[in-house]
């Protein structure tokens, strides 16, 4: 099966040794994604809803690179630094995936790689 690595050329990819996403056959696996915009700045400081919306923009961009879209997502994994703030994160997820309704999980973690990050999301997609 042919494997394609998707890169956004951020410094973390080489430092940590990962790809933004991997496409193998019809499967696409998007790495943990945070609310960093195209200028490298964190979006939505202190606002989990805004961070989640930015994360889905970033995931969508990665999927588009290989001819996929958010409609192809079958699974999301959401990591949050405070599970008590699940409602705005869930609201953003619901707005993006209202009719798609992928399998999903949300778990609390003690922290993410940068103190201002409140949410990190992985996504898996399947294209035909």
C-alpha cells in the first residue's frame, strides 16, 4: 500500500519526527492538531471553543491536501486540559460534524505542549 506523508513544514515536524498526516490507501490519519494559525500564532487564548474551531480549520486543510474533507472523518480524539470545559468544545465539534457524527472520545490530560493550548484533536478519515 502506498504511503504519503503530509507536511506543513512547521519546526515541530523535524524536531519530533512526525508528519502532519499520513495517507495509506484510502485511510488518512491526522496527527494531534492544535489551534496554531498559518502565521504560527496560537488562536483563542483562554477560549476552548475558538481553539476547537481553529483546530478543525487546520485539520480540514490537511485533509484537503490529499483530496479529502471533513465529511470523510470517521473518528476524532479530543484531548483537553480541563474536562469541565467540555461544553464549548463539544459545541464546536457538533457544529462541524452535525450530519457526519464521527466516532469520538474526549479525555482530560494534565497539559499540552504549550501552556496556552487547551485542546488538541486527532482525526481519522476514509476516502473512496
